[in-house]
C-alpha cells in the first residue's frame, strides 16, 4: 500500500514522502496514529491544495513582517534613566523596558524576546536595537537613552 507521510516516521521516511508499506503496518500503525494517509489521487490533490495554502499564508506573514519592520525602522523610542556622578548612567535599560516603551510611545505590542539585545543599554545617547520580526526579517529601532 502506498502511504503519504504526514509526519516523520523513524526508519520509514520524512513528512510529505510517498512510501510503500505492508497493508497490515498501514492499517494497524500508520493510519490509526495519523502518521500518514493512503496515497490516492484525491488525497494527493488535497495535500497539494493544503501545501499551496500554507505557502500563501507564510508569504503573507513575511510581507506583514516586512511592512511592520519598515514602520519600526522609521520610528524611535526615548527612555530616561537616572544619572550618577559625572554624568554616568545609574542603572541600565533592558529589553523589557524597551518593549514597554514601544507599546506606550508607538502603540505596538512587541514581545521583549524579539529584541536582539545581548546586554542592557548602559550609556546615554542613541542606540540601534535589532528586532527579529520573522526568520527572514530583522528591523532596526533607534532607542534614545536620556538623562532624567
């Protein structure tokens, strides 16, 4: 029996492959566990349509991420921290604070995990902070740190 795998099956094949298996193995293991479906012309056409729809959704998400990244790259956020002796920064600005400032100043709800900030900002001035919006899209936001 020919089976189209819906998931990776160890020692059999990867997702999307068409494999030939014994009828008993297909009826008793693959089909009940929803690891694959029978490779009929109707099922193959349904899988092609489903794959095309998934690719369309991924393309739309990529375009939305690019548009949002363009908006973020044109804007900036200002944060203030206390100054210590000699004009040195007292404390730092973390990803959580930057995320909260983006929400309050720009109105975008952005998760702090999307900020690529290896360490908190500890100096005054403008800093370029990369934001990972999609696996292929990284925007740069200007964060201005000023003395309060």
